[in-house]
């Protein structure tokens, strides 16, 4: 089994961070697309830094790049999604359609109730969704997934630190409570580690429910500070560069790739790193090279 049909993309947040834009230097839209193609990526997440409007698709097509995903981060408190969350999700779905993209990545956004618990959300007193909040959160996911399916776009849920779906137990609850035909898992291996999980075990557990992957590594020193409370929350951890280049942190890159290969995984594998101490293109190149090497090793396993 191999990853011969998997596609390699990038989440260009490393070039244009939405949470902490001051940490990413300005980049021209055409330059960004050039860099994505030069580094060997064939897909990317829709980003504010890409060409806009009618210029987007021609700019991507000239370079052999497509929109692999659109990310929908929706407001949610412990009582469930905010009143405008559905409209926001459908706007993101429409953006995916217009861009000729592939996957809608659904997530509930950073919550003030949870962000200070980032990396420590498995503690007993952590705020969580209420019973009503859980029902409303699941209902919105299903609504959006049904709408997306009608236009041929898969929906995957992205567990994220600093939100109400972070820990392995919360991921288990969400996947056990959603229709597997409608809702897949976007396994962000970095966020899963921060949430207290082992991505290799997650792939073995969820198998083909994993329909989209974000590959990101985690700096062990920053993670330790976050879990110890020396860093008060997720945004502070981003400033400390908690996410690092593949091969430079605690992630078992080869283990993850081997497990995906065992599934004959054929979806997108998206390199992602939110912030970096290096020039963004340098970090992206390192991660692309490490991922490529791990894929070659996995293929050699036969």
C-alpha cells in the first residue's frame, strides 16, 4: 500500500497568518502563488493573500495549483454556535464553489472560554459545551454537510486547540455523534498532539473516516510551557512558535505517513505551520522535503 494517489498541498497561513497577521511579512498575491508552485505543492487553502475574484483561478491554473480546501471557522460558545454561524458557513461553501475547490474544512473557532485552556483541556474543570450546545453544534455540522454534499463537496471536521473540540475524547464524541457518510475527519496532527492525542493512534482508530490531513509538527519546549501554564493561551503559544517544521518537533512524521499509506489514503496532505522563526518559504521548503522523504521511505516498505 502506498500514497501514490495522495495529493500534497499547503495551508499558506505561514505566509499570511489570520490570527496574528503582524507575524507574517507582506507578500504579493502573484508571488505567493509562484512560491507555492516552486516548492512543489499542487494545492492550497483559500487565503486572503491569494489573487482575489476572477483573477484567482487563472493564476492558479497557470502554475498547476488548485484550491484544495476552504476553511470555515465558525463562532461558538459553550451554548453552541452563534446566531450567524450558519450564514458564515454557507458563505465559505459558496467561496469553495466559486474557486472550483475540493474540500470544506469545518471547525468551531477559538473561544474565549477555552483558549486559555489550550494544551490543558483534558483537565476536569475545563469549560465544555452544554447539552444544548452539543445538540446545536451537531445540528449545524449536519446542515452544512448536507448542503455541501448536494454540490459535490465533502465536509471534514477539524479539531482545534482553544475550541470545544480539542481533546481525543471530544474528537471521539463528535465523530461518534455525526453521520459518517456526511462528515469526515480533518486530522490536524499538530492540534491533535496539543490536545493530548497521538496522531498515529488516531489514524489506526479512525481509518477511512480521515478524509483530509493537515501535517504540522509541534515544538516540545513550547508545548511544555503551554501545558505548564507558563504560556497563558494558544495565541501566546503561536507567538512562541509552537508549530515548527516537519521533522523538527515531537511528531512521528514517518509513523503518520506509514499509517496513511496502509490505508491507501488518496486525499490531500496539507503542510501547515502557523508561525515561524525562519523566512516562510524556507520553513515551507523544509516541511515539503521532509514529507517527501517520509513518503519515499513508506513506499519502500512495500
